[in-house]
């Protein structure tokens, strides 16, 4: 598993979106859940109070996301993706032939892609480690969890336009 405190590259748009999400979760959303918990407490017996338990569970999810975003944003390296290049780097969309099948994916984190439908591979994934730094036209390989070597030919590299 990757280190959550490691520096992650984020484009400015993703950084702004995540900062807004953190502000919403830390403010209005947190206050709303706290109010729901307080209202459920006033109803009496908490053992069989579904509203209380649902609100507490939501509160836990919100607090976990707040911690995740805080660490991510604190360790973010914010900037724009490199322009047209022939070398794979974080923030690039890579078109590659993987074991004979064409794939198009973003090298980075799910946070960069937001709600986009593009497949995302972390730089620390086996595929990500194999292609990072690879040039267009080069073939690299990585070992799949099954132990099988998988060849990857980088066909195109472009900046993510998010």
C-alpha cells in the first residue's frame, strides 16, 4: 500500500475542488450531522435508535474523509501537467498496449480524476511503476500479482485535461 503522507501531484483544479470539499465537510456537513446526533439523543434509548446509529456512522465517514483530505492537501505538489511530452509522468494520460490490449489511463490518483470515467493507476501500482519515465514507443514489463510478466508498450502520452 502506498504511503498516504507521500507527496502527490495535483493539478490546480483538483486542488481547488478538494479544498472546497474539505471546507464543506469541516463546516456545514459536520454541523448537520452533529445536529442529527443531538436530535436523535433527545429521543431517548440509543440502543434501538436507527437514526442515531446512522448519523454516528456518517459522522465517522465524514471525519475519516476530513483526515484523508487534510493529509492529501498538506502534502500536495500543485501545478499544471507538463505540456506535450514523450515521457510518462504523474498527471499524464497514457495510451498503451498492455498484454496486447489497448488501454487508456491516467497515471496519478483518483483525486485528480474526480468524477471522470477514465481509469486511474497510481504511480506506486505495478503498472504505474513500470511505465513512469518510459518514453513513447518503448516497451516495459511488470510482474502481475499472479507472478506473470506483462509487457506494456507506451503508444501515446498527453497531459490530463481534467
